[in-house]
C-alpha cells in the first residue's frame, strides 16, 4: 500500500520510523531520551534528580543568564554583572 487515509482509528501499539506531527496531545506521561525544541512553553517545569552539574544558559555568550546547581549568574554583553548563590 502506497498511501491510506483513515478518518478515525485506534492503534494499541505502533512502531514508526520517522513521523511528522503537527500537534500532539499526550494525556499520560511522555518519555524520551532526547527532546529538541525551539521553544518549550509550560506553566511549570520540574527537574527532579538533576545532577550537581546542572547548567541552563539562555545563550552561549554575550548577554545571558546562567542557572547552575549552586548559583544564578547574569551577564551583560561583555561581563558578569550579578551572582546569586555560590560566589566562587
């Protein structure tokens, strides 16, 4: 079969190599080893069990905010301006 159109269907288990999905509604848990996204819009994000080396940065360089396991740092385009937490 080269193509098919199914208006409504139920699949108990599926194996899909590559998929293009416009919108996905996950009603249970989403489990993935890797997630790539341009923007993640959420009312709350909990990172439980994150390692002590946790590092979240709004950019690699220039004006940015960096959240690490023990500090929050704010940079302007040139230098570090604010440090909260571990000052080391």
